[in-house]
C-alpha cells in the first residue's frame, strides 16, 4: 500500500471515530430543527396502558411545545388527542393525570367533548353556526400500543410502526409480559442543564461503566455489551453472576432477584436495554420494566421523563429486589448527570477538538450516524449562520 493510500485510510478511520461537531450542542437554530424533524415526527412513549385503567381516566404528556392527551373511552378503548380545545386552544385536560367522568370539559369556556373526542357541545351554542361533532372534535394523535406501552407521534414522520422498528427484539421483550404490569409509582419528570444530545451520548455507551458506575460495574460490568443502532433501534445488555459481588446493595439484589417462571433462563440474570431513535430507552430487570426519555426544552435545558412498572401480583421478595435495583439505578443516574454536565461544558470550549470514539462506543457512533442522516447539516465541521440553518440542511438533504 502506498503512502497516499495509507493516509486516505487513516483519514477515513479518523472520520469514522468522530462524533458530532461541538457546535451542534449549542446552536439554537439546530435545536428548533431537532424539535421539528426528530421529536415531533418520531414515536414517543406517553405511558403504559395501566396508567389509564378506567373509562374517563386520562393522562397528559407535554414535549417540545406539543401537548398530548391519553384518554380511556366509555367503550374501554384508549385514544390519543392533542390536548387543545378547538375553540381557543386551551388545555382541555388539566394536570398530569385525572378522571373526567363521562366527558371532558374545557376549563376556559366550557366546551364539552365526549370521551371518544367528538364535540358534545359548545357553551352558548346559539352564538356559533352549526358545529360538526367530528370536525370540531379533539384532534386525534397517531397512537400505537406495543407490549402495553402507549406510543404517540405528534406529526407524520419517516418512522414505520413501532412494532416494525422493534421487531428484532419483539420476542425478547415479549418474554417479560409487560402488558400485564402495573405502575410502581407515578411517571417522573426532571430537568437537566445540558443539551439533550449530551444525555443520550452518555447513555448510549457502556465504555464508561467500569470507571464511572461502581454499582453497575459490580453488578454486570464484566459482561456488558453495546450493540449498534440499526434502522432506529439498538440493544445493550448486562448479565450478572450470583457470587463475588462487593457492594452490599448489589450482593443483596442478586441474592433476592427471583425471576418469574415465564422468563426463559437467559433472562434470569440479565438487565437488557432497548433503544428507540432518537431519545427513548426501554429497560428490564427480572422484576420490572421501565422506560426513560429526554426532550429538548432549549439548547441548554433538557426534560428527563420515565416510569417503572411491576407485576401486579409482586411478591415481597420481588418488591425488595426491585427496591434494590432502583437504588442501583438511582446511583447510576446521579453519576450520569454529572458526566453529561462535564461533556456538555466541553462543547463550548475551543480547547475541545471533538470526539474520538472507541470501538466500544458503537452505540453512540451509530446514533450520531442516524442523526446525520436526518439532519445532514450535522455533517458540517463549522456551523452555518443561525439564520441559514434550515435552508442549509434542506440543501444538503436534497444533494
């Protein structure tokens, strides 16, 4: 191989190991593009079917400027709508969850909507022309229920159905029978002072587990694998042994963890994680299933959201094991938050020349590749003018 060929190969290898350029983490114009082209047009988990169990029960879910309403109808059917009154745009359902009886009543002017979303009637109807019940009903949201999880999409987008995206993992996830689970507590929400991609970057690779997460390393750090994202989905898994744990919480957890008879042996000592592009993770232990996700509030502020679900007939031993698993998770989250802050800070420093990624960070690399495919402006090493961001992205996409 001649010197020119050697140099070309080295440059290609270097490019393959580079993550997104630093400017993509502090551009307001890019954040707005991400909200439009990623978060509104891709599937998001709103809740689990057990969060809205009875007719008239509802749950609300806000993200990137949109508002969703998940509502159980009188016929028992779960439906999703924009949480927007057709009259003046008020929220029709208030609070994170509640029960509305036989109808939803807008708190602004009192327009009434049936539980199937159709308009029952406007207040002072004589002041309006005749209103069609369907045309002036709540605007439906695209919704899909998969393994008990309720997915919504705020706008039409490029993703196929959730069942198709996650088909490679359908058998494995189905083994947990998560559609039979119930909430272990409320859906939680928090905020972090970083760009959303810094949160996903940290979560998308296990290379840092040995150094940054003592509890996870003690649990499964010696047998943890990240797989690359393919067609919008990826998988990571850690497997633990019963002996040799050093931390008391980990020792107690592996001693108490007692898998359900329906779980195959391969899942008895496994913590798998399944990712859904761009921002969602579904994770399982032998005792529970959870989801978590992040959304940009602004370029430097991120909404974190998630929930944990358990078996309805959970034993005392399973409950204790689930508590210990949550303790390990809580430590890990606190450690990850600090890592995201440090990483995000570097993106604004001229001293940081960009990522150089390990072969062990293929989950992170493939996530960035998915981002570049949808937002080709992210392939540019230098940021375009903020006012030109959308047009530059469109031009690159059309090339």
